[in-house]
C-alpha cells in the first residue's frame, strides 16, 4: 500500500464541501512511516497547506490516508493523483 498526507482544511462555509490539501510527495509504504513524518514535520505541512489556499483557510487536521482512498475522496472534483 501507498500512503499520502492529506490535510483537512477548516470549512469556509458551514455545510459546504470539505476542502483538502493532498501531498503527492512524499509517499510512504507503511502508515507508521507517514505518521512519524507528520509528527516531525507537522508545522511545515500545515504551513504548505495554508499557503495553497493563500492563507485564507486554516488547516484543521492532518491524516495519513491510503492512496486509493484519497483518490476516491477527490476524484469527484476532477483532481488526479
């Protein structure tokens, strides 16, 4: 399995679709490797996710998600990973 880092952003509109930021690199073979990386670099991860939304939406939570699951989460929005 391949795991990706996915950041859930604070919703700008209550009841609206969730906003995500997906790191396509680095990838991890095991969830524990991903979790360790997130533990060490969470501030960098939050910063990059916020910058992707021009600092208008704050990051809320970081997840390590299996790549195929991440694809299902974002495919309806037309984004390829």
